[in-house]
């Protein structure tokens, strides 16, 4: 029988009654393509910078390396082509627009974070993959060479030419079908070099793991935080925007960027509810943040 993974935290504390899930009156999809830029990924220098590519897909320049987190460049987030949640209108970044990728990080194996067609299109320019335990099996089934894949448990780490990559907990789940529920691990990531620290939350509910990560590794210069596709039914595994801000406060993040929105409809809230609620709460708590335009490069001091 396959191993079943579980979360380390009890169910999320329900302290957010003023912000309970609501369907809202706004549209689920934008009526026009979202504003976007066309950055030069080849000329970002050797400092720390990121570009949000939509949903949870992030291009990160760190330690002189090009890193992709949860890339998905598909029109659909679905196991079946042309069926399922369709991406918002507008041009999508293609692998041809990207330079050599030193590292691809996968947080878990849900279809909106691990997309087979994207991985296969990218693989020719990818040097290495890091994923939570068990997700390597998904990559190998796609045809990715085993020699390029590193799997990590929570609090295990890998060194990528001077870049420390640590798989850290999140409060979520995994599956690619109804028969493999929680057969693979899910997680967040801490990346550290001699100058900067970056945290990527992956998907997950609010919990004490944010404080634990802060205590173990310090305060991140940049926190890429889940904010979107939430609802009362799955509150233990997805944060409301107010909780996303609170997580950044627990991390003592110097800059927060909300992701997991702006591409697909996977919940009931209006499409622009996540950034609006995140911005309001971040301003109330004096949490530094940026809500970038799609593909916009953000240098991190």
C-alpha cells in the first residue's frame, strides 16, 4: 500500500469571521486581458529579482541562477486537454522567451502547479528539478531523466552551486486522480544564498509552520505567498487573503508578493478579490508588499 502523507498542523484556526468566504458580486473572470509586460529574462543581472507569470508561476533570479517555481503555461488547468478551467485571456509566456533554467521547483503535484505539457516543453532548457518526496515519480512518468530530479522531505535541503534549497512544510494535500490521494508530499521552499533569503509558500492553509520557518531560517527578503482560490469548504488547505498577510507578518517578510490568482477560476470569489483584500489588510498591518503586473520584473533590495 502506498504511503499516505499528512499535515503537521491541526485544522486552521477560524479567527477570520469578518472575512468569511463570499461569492461576491464581481465577475469571476476579467472582461479584458490583464495588463502585462514582456521582460528581458536574459538581462536581470546577478541580484535578486522575480517576475510573476500568472497563478503560482514565478521566474526568480537568485545567486546568478534562473529559477522557475510551479511553471504552468497551458491554456487549461486540467488532466484532459481543452477541458477544465481555462486561463484568462491574454498572451502567455512561452519557453522560447526564457533563458536556460538552472532549477525548476515544484511545490506539489496538483494540475495547476505541475503541468505535463509545460514540463515537457521546458525540459530541454532545464538543468535540474527539485520536488517534494514522491513527486519525482510524476516527473519520471512524464519522461524526465531521473538524474535531473531531486526529491526532498520537509526540512531536507539541497545545495545548487551555492544556493541552499530547503523544502519546508505547508498545510495542503496532493493528488493527480481519485486513487492517489496524498501519495506524494507537498511543501513550501526556503532559498538562501550568502546575501538573500526567499520563501515560497506553495499552496496551504494558515498554521504555526510559518512561525517555525521564521525561527529556523530567519526573515525572508521576499515572501511569495498563496492568495487566491479560497473558500470555506477548503479553508484548512487554502488561506484567505487576510491570513496570507498574517503569514507574512509571522515570517517577518521584508516584501510580500501574493500569487495563486490572475489566471484560472478555481473557486467562487471574484477574480480580483485576492489582491484587493490582500492590499487592504497589508496596509492595515504595515506589511510591505507589491502586487505586480503580469511578467513584471521586481528587483528586491
